[in-house]
């Protein structure tokens, strides 16, 4: 199915623009068709009717009227009309083709960067993020839903809660879960803010340990090493004083009390080792790397319950990142 069909059908029936909400001029293989589609969008967004005369005027303003073949070219485009169903197929096919070309370009860029001596890990994370973004526009999608559909989702969640199935992610901290009416909602971005040395990392690690009892968790640390995090985790679960773990001989405990601490720490260490909890210690980690590593854990171990970044102020990125 030709790209001209999309433009011709839109000229014939302007209302079909609603079917093309995700289609962009850059999705067209031929640049001239993308230019014409951009002009069509501009006309319809301004509230005017789209016909070949309005389109001719818009293309003349853009100084590209001749590149489409003048009025004869526009007449030929207007003759390329198809049904609503075939229009959807044409758009899906065009966007899928654009995705294939973009992915091919990413692959070529990745190989070229490696041959130029770029860091493999950084390039892999960057290109993985680009490929995921490309895959999201391979077909048409819409985030729009009626209020009835939203209510249906709410009723379904309510039914699960009445059956004792909590769709939320419990933090394991009873008072906090009560205030949050059950815990964190899936997909939420939670920011824990406080002054320095107030226990933000300890709080985040405690929640991560509780969530990891039931589902995978990834903990990104930009300050502490994996060893330090593992030590904190074991002490947290074993109710062992961190200061004692650092200098056990300086606490003046008797032999029995000290052995009890060792036993608790040993049992807690075994629990931590059995948890689907993954630590990543990398200073100035980028958003692309966080996404790539989280996707990898999800592919290997199932849906993630929680992703922790400690902390976002130390993340790195390019000048273009906000």
C-alpha cells in the first residue's frame, strides 16, 4: 500500500485525521510525502477544510509546491483513496517500515561507534534506549479512554482488594502502608526527600528488602558500593547494630551476646542471598543505563516490583537531558 493513499484518503475525508494521531511526517519513507502530510496537519489543526487548493497554498508558503509536481501532482495524490480499514493498514505498514529503517540506522551507528573505540557498555545502554523508543511507535496506539473504561479498571481493582488480593506494592512498614491505603501504586514515581543524614538510604533499603520478599527489586546506588549495601541489608534484616558490624571487638560484649549477634547476622545473610534483590553501584549512572539494566532484570527474572535510585541528584547525562 502506497504512502500516497494516506494523503489522498485524508483529502477525501478530513475527519480521518483522528486515526492518524500517532503518525508523524518523519514516518514517511519519501520526504516529499512527509512534507505534504505536515502541510495537511497544519491546515486541519488551524480549523480549515483540507482540499487540494488549500494544500497547494500551504505548499507554496513552504516553497515546496514544485517538488510535489504542482497541481497535477496534487490531483494525482487526491485520486489515491482507500477505505478506512485499508487506511489503518497503510499507516501501520508505514510506521513499521520507518521503525525498521530507524533500527537499522541504530545498529549501523552502534557498530561504527565500537569501531571508533567507544565504550561498549555506554554505547549499548544508549542504543538500547533508542531502540526501545523506536519500537514504541511501530504501530498506532492511543492513551485515550472513556471515563467508563477507567471506572471499569477501578471496579476490577476493588474486586481484587475485596478478595484479599492487593494490587499495590506494600512497603512492609505498617503505618506507612496504612497512610498510603495499601502501599505504592504500580508505575508511581515516589521521591523521598529529607535533609542529609536523616536516613533516606536506610528507609529506601528497608522498603526494597520488604518488597523483595515477593518480587524482584533493583537498587541503584550512586554513593555506596555493593558490599556496603549488602552489609546494610544483612544488618537491617538481622536487627544487628551497624556499628558493631564495623568494630565488633570494640563493643565490650560478652561471648554469648556476641555469638547471638553473629547468629542473627548469619541467618539474615542467608535470607538476603535468597531474595531477588539486585544492587548496582555506579556513580553518575544515566537514565538510559538504568532503563537498560532494569529491562535486563525484568527479562531474566520477571516483572519488577520496585526500582530504587539513591539518589537522583547524582545521576549523569548529556547536556540535552533535563
